[in-house]
């Protein structure tokens, strides 16, 4: 039953999953409400946060459908919704959602490098959006690997493909430097190059993270181990996409380790690659009963953990 429902990509599927996201959000809202005074500013802030959440989900769905990263099903969106249930701390940090929306825009430009249409413009845009990410969070610079990886996989590498992203990257930095210089806050600009990292992961040792991380980690590893050999037997863009998704996940993990101020919400950066990996793995499972059990777990377990 669940396989038949989520194995299709229809509006009703996404409506159901959006309702589930809204349910998680309302539970989170009630939890925050119990510790804070309710007023207009609070409601406005929560409404803005939910709007960002919807924008993130729209961007996620757009990238999946535009590039056919999942094959005509809603497993990817199901995995994403489950991750929101596993890690409700995401609902409490507006800046994290905003950063990840910008990151999805960057991913979109990087993936679009697969085609030669307006290639140099997209290459410039990739560097431009990477610079925006760098200004927001300096450690996001590690995602520059994805630009040159995409070029090497889908296009030919030459001096233009090497330099154009650099020009795109420098452009926002010049504007930001000018702003900091004009308002005499150059320390903010210099702080972008202060790359000290504590490498502490203590926040993830608490009970509310251990079980979800084990569950998601095991299923992500299974998806990677089982699906990768099958992918490499296939020629064409699908194999190249899988390489990019895998590298994206690895870079996301490195980013989380390097980030100094960890509160759990930074895990959102892994939702994009993890959801795609799990979705493609579920889609490839032949036995319907196993697929039903896995989908059931992804619906039930985050809901239980969220409420508890």
C-alpha cells in the first residue's frame, strides 16, 4: 500500500508529505511556545521560518524533478520529510534554513553545468553563489570542489573553466569588502579568513541525536554500499550524478565537523544528498515487503521520536 502510494509522483503525495511537515512544525511550535511568551513578533518569526521551510522544500523538489535525480516517485521527498522529523531542531534556526536555501541554489547551478547551454554564465553563477555562501559561513568554501568536479564530469577542463568560477567568487567579495570599508567594519571582512575550528562533536552525544543519527547513518551507508556498484554498471549522466551526490555528502560531513558553533541544525546540510541516496536505494529494492517495511519505518520512527 505504502509502496504503491509513494512509488508515484503525484500532487496528492506531496500534499500528504507537506501536511506531515506542517504537523512536525506545529509540534515544534508548541514546544517553543511553552518556554516563551506569545506575541505578534514571535508568531511573525515562526511564520517566516515556516515560509523558509516551504521555500527549501520547493527548491529541493525542483532540483530533483528538473535533473531526474529520482525516477518518477516521491521517495526523495519522503526521506526529506522523515529527516525533518528526526531532527526537529531545524525548525528553531532561521539562519540555518536561509543558508541551506542559498546552498540549494548553488547546487542547482553546479548540476546545471551538465549542459553546454549558457555554460560560462552558469560557471560564473556557481562561483558567485559560492562566494555568498562563503560570506555567510566561511567553511562552505569546501564546496568549491563540486564546481570543478561537475566540469570534469560533464564538460572539458581548460583555463576558462578554471578561472571563470574564481572571477564569480571574487565579485561578491569585492562588494562586501567595499561595504565593510565604507562603514569601517573591516574586522567583519577579515573574520571570513579566520578558519580556526574546534572539531567538537559533543552536541551529537545526547540521546535526542544518537538514535536518529544511527538510523539515518545505517540506511545511508546501506544505500551507498548497495546502490553504488549497480550505478557504475550504468553509463551516462546517472553515474555522474551519483558521484556528485556522494562527494556532496562527504563534503557536507566535513563541513559539519569543521563548523565551530554546532547546535544540531547544521545537519540540514546533509538532507539533500542523503534523501537522494535513500530514495534511489528504496526504488531499487525488488521485494515489495522489504520496501513496505522501510517506508513504514521512515514514517513511524521519526514521528515517535519527535513526540517523545
